[in-house]
C-alpha cells in the first residue's frame, strides 16, 4: 500500500471536491434546446442587468475565427485548467468588463449547446442579483456592449442557440 504525503493528499482532495462541485453545478442548470451533454469544451457565460434593469450583452468582434462574429451574445468564455464554472464566469467577467463579481452571487440558470459550424461547446449560463453599473465597465474584449429592454432585444441579431436562453431569462427576470 502506498502512503501519500500530506501535500499530495490535499491536492487530490481539492481535485475531487472541485470535480464533485462541477458535476453538481451542471445538474443545477436548466437544459434549453437539444441538450445531450455533448460539446467540444465547457463555457461559462453570464446574463446580468444594469442598474436600470436592462440586459447587458456583448457585441462580438468581427473576427472570422470566433463563434458568431458581429452579433450580440453573452459575456463569458472557456473553462481553463482546473477552474470550476463559477470561477470561469468570474474570471471572464473581470477580463471582459473589468468588474469583480462575488462568485457566491452567481446562480446557475441554463445550459445549451452552441451552434455549428464553429466548435460546438457546452454553454453554462449564470445569473446574478448584482447589477452592473454601466459607468464602471472597462471593456476588455469584444467590439462593444449594449444594454437592452425586452422590446429592444427582439430586434437584435442574436445567434439561434442563444435567443431561447435570453427569452427564458426575460420571462423569469424582466418585465416586457
């Protein structure tokens, strides 16, 4: 029998706790669309409102190598290393908006599979009760951002797989 030293045991314990937390988190998300748990990689995204209860969205860069260039979508990004979904969401919001969110405020909301032809990813969407102050945004990624009422959202060019998630958010969190 091999005995692990304390440091290795602690690392393994942390790893298994993170894996368990990730599995439990994934089960807390509502599946929207054709969800079978498939996809190339995991992505964490955020649906958040500003201080005037408008939904904050990212206008995607117009680079051909990214998914949905030149369209409106959520802020977020791919899981890196041993991050869990909440950590990824917090890191991405900090990188993309320059805002530090309390990770405990992030609530699992929905999961969906992104549209081809780019990589097909598993997208896990969080919400938060925190409100973003538009004046505090320091855009770090994307071509821009906007804040929208439910009526305005109907007219935006939003990817096919993202629109049902936003519509569900509107029905749960915004008045029309």
